[in-house]
């Protein structure tokens, strides 16, 4: 017999599946944290949660029809332990080095799962919580904002990477981005630049705020006028940066801009591309700088002056910190600062 939803030779149309109720929805209804929901749902409230709150959460669970993800629970308790790396734009070449470092640290003991986004935008908390339902052994969060960390409210082992302004008790492994940005500003001042534009990333994370602030403060102390925001912030994308710079160039030229400092190498490559199309000689008519020192920064045309960030060392140090936490020990040092280095190439003119 053929069902009413199908014709001869056609498979029946499956019924629509209702979306799974999340712990976050239960927490919102009960007015508690997702960690509390987890404790109640897994029967681990003894000595931790009051009877009143247990009753409130249980009622919310019943009303919403929440079911604990048993597959996620088995992953957490089985042999396949894994950690999650959360970062803006995992596809960026910079993160391949970070991942190499992490894998060197965690070795075969843990698998590495990536929370992937594109074009320099940070993963949404709601998407990351879907991964947390798998019960990872620990989290590595790169370049977070304070708002993201507050909304995520992770309760398990956590290490932050490149998070210069983060508070709390989580161990951090940072780059000394302030020193690198200040050194870059000093180099442009020594080259004679007096009006500079800054091209930032739209992510708005702490590391970008820190490098932008340090660059501006040092530049102004050295007599450089920084046109902050004259080029609209872009995603970490070559095409987007090229388009933004090309559109802003008439105003930049009128203002006397002779150099553009970019928050990342990828954006700097976009500015170089646009400058070439506009017929601007680099560094003769315009100097361009980046941040990262990606593998091909030295082979671009011209070679890119940039601040080298030791990405692999960042990943390895963070992976070691997380392994220490997973072993039930406190790291000997909860804040590690990795030195940066100014690499001067042809895009600003080589100094002898």
C-alpha cells in the first residue's frame, strides 16, 4: 500500500523532526547555568545543588522534554578523548602553525577537534555549545573576547591563547603583541612617516584591540598622526581588505597618508594587491605592514614588513598547559608571554 505522502515508486516522506532541546534552553527557563542543568540531568547534585534548584531544573526538563545526549556522554567516558580548539578563521594559514604546535604537545593522548569559521569571524557561542555537548576533555580558545568567554561559561579544563586582556583563573599563553606593535610604530617613524592609516579586523577580540592600541599610542608619541578607522575594518580576507583600501584611497591620499599598518598579514597582502592595481609604488608612494609573518610574507612582491608571532610555540605551550590541567595538576605558571619580533622587508624599505 502506498502512503498518502508518496506516489508509486517513491519513498515515503519522513516526518519532520523536532529540534533537540538544549541544556542552554533548560538553563534559561530554570534561571540557572548550563553546568547546573548538567548536574541535575546526570544525578550529580549531592552536596552541590540545593533541593529547591533541583526541583526547578527538573520541572524545566520535564516541560521542555530535554534528553541528555548519551552519545556525547559515551565519548566523554570512552577511550577516544579529544580537545577542541576554538578560534576565529581556522582556515587562516596562521592557524596551521598553531595546530602543529598543539598536536606536538598533546601527542597521541588526545584527538584535536576544530571549531571552524571563515573570514576571521569568531564562532558563535550557540555553535560552540553544540560541540560541548560531546563532552570534550578540555578546551583551547584562541583570541577570545571577554563577552564570548562570559557567554560560553565553560566549566571544564580551559586554556586561553593570545588573550592579552582576559581575566579569570584560566591559564593563558600570549604573544607580547603590545611590544611588537610599538616596535612597528617606531620603525615607521624612523622611516619618516608622519600620517598613517590603520586597517583593523572586524573580530573585535582582545589581541586586535591590544595591538591597535599599542601601535596608536607609540605612533602618536613619536609624532605620527594615526587615521584610526579611515579604512573600515574588514574580515581577515585578502579580497575584502583590497576592496576597503581601494575605496578609501582617495581620502587617504588627500589626508597625506604614506603608510598603512594592517592588523594581519592577510589584510596587508590585500592592500599590496590594491596598491598595485592603483599604480602605487610600494614602498615609494606607500609603505605597508602586517602582523603574523606568515610563511609567504617574505616571498610576496614586495616582501612584507611584519611582526612575527611564534604561532607553533603558542600552540605547543597551550597544549602543554592543557595536558597539565587534564592530569589534575595546576600549571607552574598560569601566564606565559611569548616574545614577538619585527621583521623588516621591502614593503617599508630595508634599513641598513
